[in-house]
C-alpha cells in the first residue's frame, strides 16, 4: 500500500441492467497526497460521479481497495464508515441541496447534528461565522436559501461541507449550474480554502478552467483513469 493520504488500487465498479453487466470503472489506481488538489475530468456519464461517490464512501466498489489516511475502508463496519464519512469527508455537489426552510447558518450547522462532532456549540457557531465571513456571506446568516443568488447558495454549501473540518473535500461539478462569473469565483474560493484549511481537494468536472486550477489532472474515459500532463 502507498503511504499517500488517499490510495485507490485496482478499483472496479459494475452495474447489472436489462442488457447485462456494464463495467463503469476499470481497474482504477489513484494516489493523492495530503493537502493536494486534483481534478477528474471527462464528459457526462463517464463515471466521474461514481468514482467520487466511492471515494466519499457513499457507494462501494465491485472490486479493489480504498485506503484513507492508511485505513482500509473495506474493513470497517457500516457504523464506522458513517463516522469517517461524517468527520473526515466534506461534499459539494452541482446543486447546493440547502434546506429551503432553514437559515444559512442552520444549513451550515446541519452536518454537526450527526453526533460525531463533539465541539462545543459556541465554538461551532464561531467557526461557522468565520467561514461565512471568508466566503462573503457575513450579512446573510439569517437568510433562507431562496433569498440568495445561485453563487451565494453554492458558497453556503461549501461552508457546510467544511464545518466538521474534514481532511478530504469532494466537489462534484461544483460550478456546473453557475454562470461564468460565479463559476470563476467559486473556483478561486475552493483553491483559497484548500490553502487556508489544508484540506485535500478532489473535483470532478468537465469545466477546463476549473480543472486548470488544480495541481494534478486526471482524465476518465471508457472507465480508465489516466493522469494528464500539465
């Protein structure tokens, strides 16, 4: 096993449908060092989201292994996997998935309610306010998602992903639903937060400008992952 922060070895993912078995991921190998940034690029339907979901412990591979910080995820109980997912991994999706009836602050604090974060509430509130200030949402904490712009909603979703201080941040097409100006701002924000929070960042995207901001880039096509030269 590699001594990297994230290690994926010989991973496959197959789905069985009416027409037979489809192999979406074919022998994926990936090593990412702690604190690095990388992009997985490829067209819609190539398996980027599937790969991110497996790395994020939302799905399981058909074969192969996944190690996070030296720990073999396949050897953990479902309860232990849920704890790792809650405490060590943050997720940002193309759609913000904020609860419309809750304030920005309440949405940000939602991941802390799972019971794994033992930080006193006063400290959580301070950290949430600090993150929201850093992403330009200081005056919006009491707003509901419907009162925010698309870019502001995605910023709130990024803060929510960081509230438990994860070591790994996964972003699946985080700029896919935004216009060019907002997409550029979100891309810059993710890079900035990677530096500030020392969080390892993996982005799945078909946006070339976003991918170009990452330190490493991988192309996923026909189920095979290949690193691209810079």
